[in-house]
């Protein structure tokens, strides 16, 4: 299908950096050839004026900049369309969140602020740069990308199946109801023209809340009761 101004639905395409375009905590290898081929295709459409592509990452800024340089993907994005952690963003956090962030960084200098991506999306919406219906986010993490998006920015999202993770750990099986893609021109054409079905978010919510229950009651006397309940419900989400 030829892309035209009339058939393009998703005009603003946001791509996660880690685990999608470059190796990350979950996926240790990403095909540079596939990533470059995809970005060449997308940047070509952008030059035609049909879409805008953006790169987002909550990695420590110096880590993200090194990953972008080492992978050679920076040339495919306009400088103003690359969103990395900044002092302004950190200063915008309330006192409690800022203290929590500083503690996380102190405990782990490579700490990734996963919420930052949602902050970027919501800024675009609140500042009137684009409308949610024209936005699409491509990530890889069931928790940080999928669930966070349903709770915060609420824009359409797509998960790279080959990099499927849960909190930066590779998952052996996907969760039904979501839209999964590969780093292929064909799949991204479908995203851009809006050919994917509306996702069913209930299995994702069940999965996340069941995990939270397990973690909340871990080590307590009612852990076994919760385990039995979660396992019985979890089987219906596969």
C-alpha cells in the first residue's frame, strides 16, 4: 500500500531506545541491520512530510547518548525529536518523587526512569503539539511500556515481540489481547495507516494486578492463598 496524506492515521511515532533499537537490560542483542533499515524507511516518510518520528529514553543521559552514537541511529532522527532525561524534567518532579529518583540513582547509577516516556507523551498532548489519536508508541516492556501507557498517557502502543520483557526481564510468552510487531517495514506500515485492531487490555491488567498481589503478600501467612487465587486466574489470561 502506498502511503499518502489521506491514509496515514498515526502521524507521530515514538520509538523506545533500549531493547528496541539498541541492546538493553532485557535484550542483549538487537539487529543493527534491521534497526537501520526500519529507521531509513521511517525517516524517508518523515522527509515526505507525512509523519514525525521521535526517540525516547529514560536511561541516564550519558548512557543514552553513548548508545545512540555507538549504534549510529542518531542520523535518522531530527535533533529536536530525541528526548532524553534532562535537568528540567528532574526539577519538575515533586519533592517526594525527586528524593525517590535520587535514591534510585544512588543505589544504581544506571537506573532507568521509565516514567519519563509517559511524561514526554503527556507533554505533547497538553501543549497541543498533537492529539492522542495521531500518536503511537513502540516499546517492548509489558509493565513499563504497555501498562504505564494504559495508566498515564493512554495513547496507542505496540510491543516488539522479539524483545518482549517484564520489567526488563525477557518473557517466555506473550499476553493475549495486545498488538505485537517486529522491526519490519510491513508491520510499521500497518501502524501508520491504523490497520491494527483495538487491543483488549483486560488480560494485561489481570496479569499486572495478579503480580502485584503476589509481591504484596510475599512472605506473609496468606501468601499460599494468594498464590492459588492468582494461578487460577492467570491460567485464563494465556
